[in-house]
């Protein structure tokens, strides 16, 4: 993870803008871009916030080494529904 990388985001609950270090985020990559999202805990109100992650956000978060999970089908690429962490590097894999 890039030391000192921080992101400014808005909380959906309290609507405040907060700045958090990269390690406070989690990124989930879905089978389609519409299924990808990032999450964080708001330090002001304590809410668990989840927001859709477009291509630019995915690139910024993975570039900063944010811990990433990829949604993959249970039983391999042809089945539906399992969630597996990415290969321990915190980086997203190419493809989908």
C-alpha cells in the first residue's frame, strides 16, 4: 500500500466530507462494472458506507493498494455467487 495515500469522500448518512487513509477502504469487484463498489466506515457518525465504484475509482483505489475482493461464481468461473479475496496483494486482477 502506498504510504500516506488518503481519499476524500462523502458519507451517505451524515453527508459530511471526510478524509481517510487508503487502509480504511475495502473494494469489491463484481462480474460487471455495475456490481463493483467500495466501502468505508464514517469516522464522524459511525455509518458503514457503500458506494458504487466506477473505473476511475477502481483504478485509484487499487493503485493505492486498497484491500480488494472479487466476486466470482461458486465452483469456478461458470457458476454463480462466491466471494474470494484477491491474491493477497491488495491489487485487483485484470479482466472480470
